[in-house]
C-alpha cells in the first residue's frame, strides 16, 4: 500500500506552518512564483505517474514471482529490513542520478528551485525512466510488491520534512539520519557541497561511502543548479537537460561520443562539441535568482489556478480505477496544459492570457457535458467563473508595449 496520498493533507499542513514561521521570523524563503512552480512539478509528476508507473511495478512483480530466491512474510521484521534495504538502494539510485548524464537529466527537476522550503520537496521529476531498476534486487530477495510499495512511500514521505531552512542541526541525529541541515548541503551548488549527502532516510550510507559533507556556517548553501533553469515552465524543467544532451549527441562527430554522452559523468561533453558550442561556466559570485516581477493580481490568479488544477489531478489519483483510460489521458493532458499556461503567465508571456481564457472556457464546456461529483462540479464552475473575472484584472495590470513616436 502506498501512503503518499494519505500524507498529502499533512504536507500542506506543514507548508502552512512553515509559512507562519516565515511571517513570525521575517524570513524570505518563499516566493509565490517559485512555490507554484515547485507544486506544479509535483502535481505533474503524480498525474503522469498514474499513467506510466504501472509498468515498473509490473516488472518488479514479475521478477518477484519468477526469480525470487525466497518469499518473505509481510511481518514487522521484514518491513524493517525492507525499509533499510530500500534506502540503501535509494542511495545508489540517487548517487548515480547525480553522476550520470542521462539519469541527471531526469533528477535535475528536483534541484532546479533556487529556494529551499517544503514546496521544494514536492518538485519531483516526471521523466524518471530507469530508477526502478535499482530496486529489483529487493524482488530477488523476496520482498513482496506490496511491501516494496509501502516502504518506498514511507521513504518518500520522510524526505518531505527535511526540505526546510527553519530547523537547525539536530545533534547526534546528524550522524544517523538525513536531517534538514545535511540535506540543505545536498541542494546547494557551492563547490564544496556539489554531489554530497545522497541518503533518503539514513545519512550513514554517505558516511560509509565517502559522500558526506557537513553544512558549514562560513559557507551558507546557495540553492539551485549551475546551469540555471530560468523558467517557470515545469515541462521545460523536465526536458531541458535531455534537450542539451540530444543537441550534443547530434553535433558530435564521432559515433562513440554520440553514445557515450548519455552515460558519461554529469557535465561531460565531446571535445568537438564543447569547442563549437561552449557553455559559459556559472559565476556564483554574481549569482542572481530568476525572479521576473509579477503583480498581486497575477499572484492571486496563479494561486487559484494551481488550487483548481490540484482538485482535477486529485480526481485522477483518487478515482483512477473508476474512470476510462481516455479520461485519464484527458486529465493528464489538462494538467500539462494548465501548468505550462500558468508558468507562462508568471513569465509575463503575452500569449498566456489567451491560453488561460481557452483553459477556463474549456473547463466550463467539459463540465456541461460530463458528469462528475456535484461538489466538485460546483467548485470548478465557481472557480472558473472567478478566474475569468480575475483575468480582466491580470490583463489590466500587465505591462503594455511602448508606443513609438513618429
């Protein structure tokens, strides 16, 4: 059983508590545009996962059924063993996700935020195609698919709370568990912090395998990635490194390089491509966060749109077994469209207003045709009507192009 859906209300409760702490302590760890982008990436990941994650689970189940050396019972001691084993394999999955180009292309989404708060924990990849391979030894050892799903979800839930800057170092726990302090290191782009602290629950793996780095007071973490995303588009966040790899693969002269680029150390590029298409190295001393200004109307509108998108996504996640496959794909495509459109709006793209108009009218048209729970229908109709009214305020507040004098 997966516990992630059950934990979602607690995730948002903790985010609310952190926002209160933000106000009380007068910190600036949150920006509306960044938080919405993180949450949008998370919704996108969960929705796409409903459609394609059945495949790796099926492979795990087949390995368990036909290759397992043992069949371990679903008992407490097996659960503890499975939890520790999962985190061990997670460490290597996570480590290689930083050390191999093609795996980093998927994982980079989680590191693309230049802030560090609880919404960052939800900024998950939608294109992680190979991570399931790392856990197949658990199937061979006889960990049942149900146990595997349970401990995997608990591992993910644990990782949520460590994405905060409000919790200091926790004494002796720093030696055993992944804590907010040593996970802040993991998300930093400072030279001494790069590629450190990969553990999910237990930091002991990093201490054993030489990848641990303590958070230092004289070198505060600078969050984000060296090649900054500079976009609020969660779709681009999921494909921008793949795009760079495909570009380099296409332009490499040697066929060996065309293959190697996908599996080499993160950042490796063929020499001829590097010479012809150089990528400037980041100067952290001049680092500035990506933060195009947006007005209050746009912020409120974007928050409302994200809330409505979450409602529609939850309908897929909670009723996935009750709706048809084409309806599942329809909801997934709507979430893709909505997250792209809101991201474009926060980037002040002029076409975004038209996309939002089309989106809200499409929701109203769909509700007129299809039957959904009454409470959800009323909520979406009300939200869409309010959104159409708010679009007028957003358009009025948008910067107008300058008129050139004759």
